[in-house]
C-alpha cells in the first residue's frame, strides 16, 4: 500500500504515517521512488493498543 493509502485508512495525514515509518513503528519498504507498506504490517500496527491524542477531561456528570 502507498503511504497515501495508509494515511487514508488510518484517517491521519501522510506526515503522521511518515513519523511512524521513521520511528520504526510501521515497517515500510522503498521500491524505486515509492514507499510501500504491507497489508499485514498495517493490520499489525492497527492492532496495537495505543492511545491517540490527549486524554479526555472527565465530564462534569461523571461519578467520582
């Protein structure tokens, strides 16, 4: 899969995909000028238990 396709599937920007590739969290392979991610590597990456963004603030009506 192309980086742009991976970004679309993960609903993130291509820059975020590149960050994951550069940090070795998402394996990718260069074929000529194109970088490709295997489907199984993307599926494994998606299966990781990771939190995205800042934690939510507790709602005012949440039990304490």
